C-alpha cells in the first residue's frame, strides 16, 4: 500500500489519495499522511458516506447516478468507469 501511495503522489501530487483501512493504526496513519495521503479512513463506510468522501475531493464535482447504482459520472456526464478502463 505504501509503495502505491508513494508512486501515486510521485506521478501527480495534486491527485488526492484516500487510504481506506480495516484497522486504524496511529503509526500507519501518520506515515500515510506524511507520504501524501489526504485521508486515512476506517472501513466500513456506507455507500453514501463513501460517495460523500470521494465527491469532496473531485474537481469538477461528480454526480452519483441513481439510474445505474455504482456508476460515477462527472459534471459533464462522462462515465468515469469507462474512462478508468481506457486509461
């Protein structure tokens, strides 16, 4: 996880990295934040909590489609899942 975090920050330090963990460990939390993570959050989040957390960091803001549960769309209606697969 730390290697992925370091590489993500190295590639683009402007992209927010959110760490989702099963166990809160103060040492790991401090380390992750020092390495560039923006959030260190303990599982289990509800779907709405996860949507709220992710939406807080995205620019432009996204809409969570009610027509297709689980699909993310940016403010212009582009399907972010399709974009991820193409990248």
